[in-house]
């Protein structure tokens, strides 16, 4: 849980580094965390103690559990780290379990606070708020942020790695007239509920076309071994990858994707990759429905519907060239991949 949040913060940090701004991370040492990835990308990292509270990824979500500690404890531990630094220009906060209570206590130790959110369900004490949700409006945060706070809304600010913008034109051009063959399956960094297995099992039925499945799992995905065993029994060609660093290229070379309705949705849109999105959590519903209404994706509302709906949706996309073309066009309109640059420039200009 939370890998997408780490990735979008890393994307912003890399964009800031390109402007000569130093960024460092504060993160808790959760099981299966992305701490090593942060280090591998060259960023300083301050680690909070291991989680004292464990969460259960269930439909009834208590986001405060995801902090791994009571909010007062998390606040105090973070404060002890911040006290070691002077002249912190921006504190960037990206966590569903954090709200104005936490931010107010940290505000005296930094110049400004940026909150990254996509729920619009709680108050924040910040100078700048970023919500990259498609069709999100600043009015959704009325009464939730101070009157002086600037709000950046919509996919114009989607935090995508620079590689997506770099290969965007090639990806869109390459799809013209290319018959579908490759199906990309990626259900997030860890896929704790093993939705990947549900997808593969639902596809293991007679289908009126041949395809090559590329299954991508995170470096710390707990069910990788089980998927590896399952992949050897499937009636279609399957390529299993773990902890990849070339996701933009994999998306560019794929024809249809099955993925979660999280931040990777913007990556797929940028490259014009027709998608079937599976809603894995309540907070993904808004994204999924907005993209479906736009004609940029088709949606399966919950993992429990995969077995019943997936094979027909995959068949429709593989066989219906007109539908694929519409998804390519509508998805590519949603984001151009330059959002991280825009946000980084905004932060740098307001230091």
C-alpha cells in the first residue's frame, strides 16, 4: 500500500533536483517499504521507527492506521527530524492519514507546506495543495484549506516521470494501425490482496484471439512466487517481471493494459494506452468513473467482479478497433506528462 504515493513524491523530487533544489525524504520503515528505491535514486532519507500499528487492507478504510503510529507520535517523531535542519523551504506532505492537526504542529519549523491529496475529505493547514485528479475543482476544497492557500487541480499537474513526456509522441504514433498483441497487467507496487492472480485466472478461458501477457509486480510484492507458479499453467504466453525500471517503455510497447485506478492511470493516459481499470479501494472510485465517462478507459468496479466481467472486456478491446482508437485519443487528451515540471517550477518560484 502507498507505493504510488512514494513514486509521485520521487517524481517531484527528481524534477526539483533538475532545478537545483535539494530534496530529502522522511518515511516510516513499513514492511515492504520503498526505502531502498529512494536511496538508489540518490536522495537523503530519514527513517521513522518501524510501525507500531498494523493495518488491514479491507473495504472499511481507517487511513490513520496507515501511518503505523498514533498521529501524535508520528508528528513528534517527524518534528525531531525537522529540528535538525534550518531554512527548510517546503515540507511536502503526501499521506491520507495526515491532516491539519499534524500540519499545524510542523508549520513553525518550515517556510511553507505543500499537501498532495486526492480525497478532498479533511482539513489541511498548507500554503499550496495539489490534487491531480481528473476534473477535480478547487471548489472541492472550499473550507478545507486556508483562504490564502493556492490550489493546483487536475491532470495538468499529474506527477509523471519525465520519460513519459519524452516518449509520448512516439507512443501515440506507434499505435496507429498496430494490431493488438501485448496485454500489460500491473496491479500496483505490492498488490497485497493478490488481485493479479484473480486477473490471470479470469483470462484462462477460451478467447477468440491470441495475446502475449506481460505481468509486472513490485520488487517487494508478497505474492510474486505464487504468480510465478500460476503463470506456468496458463494457456497463453506470459512474461513475468519484477521491480522494473522501464515502465514507460513497457507501456509504450503494450496495446492494452489492465491496472489499478490509481496514479498509474495518468501514465497510461499520457501514452495513449487503452485500459481496463480495476477499482481496488474506495479512494480510486472517483478517478475510475471520471475516466470511464470521458471514454478514456473501461472499469471493473471491484475485484469481486473480475471473474464475471474481465474476459468480455478484454475481448471487446482486442476485437473493437474503433473502441481502442477512441480510448487512445481521449486518454491522450487528459495529460501531456509535464505536470511534475509545472509543480516543481511553482515550488521553486515561491521559495
